[in-house]
C-alpha cells in the first residue's frame, strides 16, 4: 500500500449538531493514532471551515488534545459532549472548478505550505458538495491529497447512507420534548390545540421522530404532517375535528417545510422571501400560520411552539447510539484516507436481522452531494397525517441509550477551542 | 394534640411544572404513612383541581400507589419524574366567600360525603388564593377541615418563601439550553443576534437563570433584560452595538414580560390584548418584536427563540435539588395538616452560612396569596442589561444535581393517572 505521509486538516461546516464534535473527537483520536505510527505528522483544525483554511486560520488540534503525545481522554470526552461546531462553521458554496481554478490553486498553496495530505470535512449536503468539487479539482492536479467527507446533519437527508450522525440525537430530543409537551397539554379539560414546528426543509425525518412516543408508549402527538406530502388546510381542519371529538388537548407535529398543493410554503405568507447563499428559501412560521388558522376556524385555545435551535444543539439529551456512531465515523474516515480513499463520503450500512447493527464503508461522493433523501411514501400513512410503525421502527434504534454527560456546578461541561 | 381522623384530598392547579408531580408523590407518601397510623383513612386525588372536586371527579390515589398497603416505590419514583400535572389542572378563580356562600356549601357537601378532613392544594399564586378563601370560609363554618397550600411555580414569584418548588428545574433547563444556544451561536463568523424569550410575566427570576453559565463557566448570554426594569429600545441598540464590537454572535435573554416606560409590553403590538380568567394579559412575541427591531436597525442576521412550554415541562433535565425539595414539601404539608395547621402555605427558609441548607415551615396564607415577589433591584446591574453575581449565587444551589431519570426504549418513562 502506498502510505501517504504528511499533515491532515479537519473542518466543520453547515449547521451545528449535538454530535458533530463527537465526530471531530473521532478524527482526532484517529489522527493521533496514525501520528504515533508516523503517518499523520500533524492534525490541523480549520476555523470556520474552508473560509478559515483560505486565511490559514488553523489550530494545532493534535497538540491540543494530547498530553505527552498520548490522547487526552478526558478532554476528548468533553469535546464529544459539547454541542455545535467547536472549530466554528461556515456556509460557503465553492465555485465550479472549471470556472474558477484560481480559487482551488489558492487552497493548494495552503496545503503545500503546511504539507497537508489529508482533508477531512464534516458536514451535510452542501459540505459534501465542497468535498466533491475539491477532490474533482485535485484529480486533475499534481498535488497528492486525499479528501474524505464525513456526514453530519440532523436532517438525515443525505443519500448513500442508512442515516446521518447527528440525526439520532436530534430525534431523541424531539421525541422526548414532544412527549413532555403532550403531558403538559393533557392537564386542562378545555379544548386546546398545540402545534409544534420541527426542523426539516424538504425531508420529514425529524418531524417523523416526534411520533416515536406513539410506538414506544402510545402517548405521542395526535397528528403529524411531513413535507413529503402536500398540506391541505381543509383536510387539517377535518383531522382536527375528528381528534377533538375524542379528547380536549390535541398536539400536532408539523415540519417547517410544509407546502401547499401549489408549491408555496404554509409559512410563506409571514416570510420575507429571503434566501441563503445556497438559494434555499429562509423559512419560519409554519406553526404560527397554523395557529392563526385554528384560532380563526375553530376558535379554541391554540398555541404554537417552534422547537428551534435546541433541536440541533441539545447535547444534554444526546443519543448514546448516535454519539458512539459519530465517533466511529470520524475514526473510520481517518482509516479510509490512510488506506487510499479520496473523493468519498463515509456511509453507514444497517445489518439485516432483528438486532440493530451498523457497519461503515465509503461511497463515491459525486453521486451523493446535492441529492436529498426524503421519507419514503410507504413510511407515511394514507391520510398523510401520521407515520407508519415501519418508519418509527427505522428511527427507533438511533435514539437508544443515554450519554453519561459530565456536569459541573449543575451545568453540562463544554469545551471551547 | 387533637388528632383529626378522616380522608384527605389533593389537587393540582395552575400551570404545569417539571416538579409538581414530585410534590404530589410526597403528599402520597405522607398520606400513606399517616394511613398506616390510622389517621388518614383514604387519599383522594381531584381531577382538574377544584373543578373536578365540585363534580366529585375523584380518584383513589392511595390505592393506586400502594401494593398491599405498602408504598409502591417504583411507581412513586416514576410519578416524581413525570412532568405536568398528573391529576390534571384548572384555572378557576374562586368567588369571594361573602358574595357566594352557596359555592362553598357545595364544596362542603362533597367534603362531608367523602369524610374529607384534609385539603392539600398544590399550585401558584392563584391556587394559594383558592386555599385562602376556602380556609377563610371554613373558619366560620362548623365543618372541621384543614387546608394546606403547597407552593409550585416555575416563576419563583410567591411571597413568604425562599423559593418555589419547580423553579430550580426550570432554571436548570433554561441555563443549560441557553448555554447550548450560546455554543450554537458561536460557530459562525458573521454578525448575528439571537434573542431568547423566557417565561415570566412580572418576575424575572427565570430570565435571570439564563445567566447562570456566566457565573459557572463564563459562557452565558451577553445581555439579559428583566421585567423589573423598564425596557428602552434606544439603550438596547446601544448595548447591542457595544457587544457586537467585541464578537460576532450575540445572545440576548429577555423576559416575556418586558415593558416600556409607558407600561406597554414590548410584545404588545403583536398581541390581541386578550386576558385570561384572572385578568392577566396574554403575552407572546417579545423576542419576535426585538427580532424585527434588530433587523430594521442593524440589518444583521437575527433570530428569535421562544423557549415556550419546555421550560415548565422538561422533566428530563430536572434539578435533583428541586425534585428532592418538592417531595419534602409534600411530606411536610401532610405533617403540618396532621399537626393542626390550616389556612397556611408550606414555605422554605434558607439557612445561613456558606453551605446551602433549607428548612420548611408554614406561613399564614392570607398574607401570601396575590402578592408577587420580584427580583430585587440590587440583583440587577446598574445599566439594567444583566444580573449581579449575588443574584446568580442565590439561584445557583437550586439547579444542583441531576436526577437519575428512568428511560425505557430511549425515552423517559412517564406515568398517566
């Protein structure tokens, strides 16, 4: 095997998750291990992703997380329980390699300066696009470097993998919080509707997770609407009336990305129409729009709740399965790079049989970037107001286990790099 | 001592908390103990508070939580970790005893029918008003019964007690969640403002709790505004500009009850002016109003987050100190009733010295009901955009310790009565 010796760099990009630092801790462990074998000379962290790399805003991660060359277990453990992106993040869309080769030559001059031979990038769909473009450019360059994408997104919408690191923890937070909201909404005897808005622009995986308590103990939300199906105000009103005929307090879980038949977002009326740098429409207010609708059409007590940022940063309630797999994903990425993989993303494959098991492999990244994996039609009930048990059984193993979070003086301990 | 033998009834009223069922479990333990001594013959639970009592909608709580007359520890433990009000709640304002004696006679006929001699009511300010009125009426009646109010409110705004059960858990949830949001907001290098809205109509205790991470690890919100001080948009803009000159991501914690100099709520513009049955103005949208203000005046990225219901029902992150004290408060209430107290509320007294300690006693309820205990002026900094270390040191012991929550299949286990 051709062993490529040199430094490595790792970055984080896109929206934070509760598990992205666990993946980073896996990359650090892997790099320190390869360091002790004389393969990876140094591990740099890029601050704020590719933007920091361009400015040579780099930190010596290897040195930061080792004592006398040994892994600093306590620090790495705290890193794994710290939410958001310890290295900082960015939302930068790379230019097309054929249109702006100068951009890529600037990057390569940084790689050369620091003798960087391994590029690990932890992120979602847009970050995989970065890895795909960079490795495509490098393929036609004489600079030898290996680029490995490491998936991360609470949205679980990446193609080519059973699920994404970060999703399990977000799902556990959402399922737990919605179960608590269901309990809260059961205390009054007057009719009331509570609409809970959950992240997910195009894919309804997170919103589906809200229904896990239905499978586990029969005490989940009454109605669940995913963005994979067109939303109808008329059917919603019918669904609500049927639900209200059975009990006073109704809890509805909705995706932020709900759209009407005509393609317009349910929450669009309240929005500015602004888009982010990737051209995604900036969304908010789906639950608020439904709150106003219920107030007008039914007139009962109604409340909307946006779960908002805590969905992606509530590390105190991370899934042990997710955190362990996130660390494994980072370790696997380092091994894959050392063994010669480039232009790939680490993916997970679920084993067959009754017991949940997962293994890792690499997938060509070009076919993955920019593809969105939605909830399959068969996972949504016929009426479009709930998910099937099959869907919930797919999510179920990903929320299992609780982390032994380290607290100090009553608050979880975080690390700041 | 005159030992009054007979049945007892317990109810929950007002908004749910993460700890109100822990208090209920304390009352059940206390009543079962007195049952074994032949004093309390039976413990009824009223469904939906005083409303259920009037309809004789009662459950045999003693029977439900004992096996062969022994306390069912496992069930009581699960009850203590179940959020919201297991017996259901209500928001009913009792009539003045002198104006509507018939109402009280109806209640007394229910008490007589079930031989109820002890009335325990767990709730906040409005619920203490209920206990005060009922005991006042009973004082002039020939029916012998003892009424004990047991405090519960996340708002910590009850007079006559060091703090209220439920507050510590809400404070721990808020401090942890805001710390996580601070981490999330630190990942990008572009200027951004995040406004977090926290419950508290008149008292800023919960909003103050958001700043605990500042004391504990120096990583809390940048600006904190409580309802005890008038809010000024001009000063807010100045504060923001100063904060933004130091770092890009600014996190602001605000109370839902912020008011301007003229007495109008900051969020009032977006509201209907509706009031609840107690005449409180229904509030929402303070953070949203500030989001719109920042967008217009600064033009940077801005996001508002309402912590909403999870503040009061996130039992998965309850404070061990709060849960233990909540159970103790319930036990103490039963003992106080047996020992002859009536027309009282259980209150907590903090011991002096460096180590936190608490003891319980009873306070005359007539002086407590309808009084609001706000954050003292000396706990707020001069500029009015933060709280003092003294304030945080008062809250600090109340969030200490984590509960060993029982999970099953990845979700916390709750009990439904």
